[in-house]
């Protein structure tokens, strides 16, 4: 789901300069607006996709699995990202490593894990994308309103 508001990223960046508490409030509001979508994603994690994902597994010293349903649900969150090279300012992401591997395995390169999980097209995810896309009507308009209010606030506060 992509919704573009021209100047939104700049307004969010300016919030921090005007008042850091306003920036924090913006993030809280964005999380509240996205709550129906994040709750739907959390409930979409029902089972462990492959039995082997329940076992401990590390690669190059980094712990990848075990995949747990509770961990996958805890890992779903909203991020407001205003870095220079970021394309998306507000995004719903999976922070749990095992769940993130499940979501994206096979998007770029084929592997045995990707074959066992099923195909996923480049740039897509297995659970988060379809669920958020189905909830886009619940959050898109409210998110646009929030960003528009933020732009107006910044325009009033800046000299």
C-alpha cells in the first residue's frame, strides 16, 4: 500500500526541530491509526510454517530461529522512518528475525527454505503484505489526515 503526501517527510522532520514532544505524539498517533492493521497481522500468525523452524538455528553467529507464534506477534510494529535514503516514512514491519525470514525467504534468491515455504514475488511478503493491503481502507485516509494536520502545524509554527 502506497499513499503519498508531498511534504509529509519534511514536516515530520521539522516537528523534531519545533518540539520533540510533538514528534513523539505524531508517532503515537500513527501507531494508533495503524492498530487495526497491526492487530490483524498479529492474529494472522496462527501456526509455525515448517516444523524445523521451531528448532534453534544460527547462521554465521546470528540466531535466526526458533520461530514462535508469540515472538512473531510481538515483532509486528509501526515505524516512522525519516532517514534521508528511506522511501517509506510510515511502515508496518516485522522485527522478529525468524518471522522476518519466513516473510521474505525466496524474494531474491531461491533456496530450499523458500521452496518449502512456497513462492513469494519480489517486493512482497507472505503475511504482512496481504493482511495490511486488506486493511488499507481502514488506515489510509486517517494516515493522510494525520500527515496533512502535521504539515499545517509545521507551516504555522515555522517563521
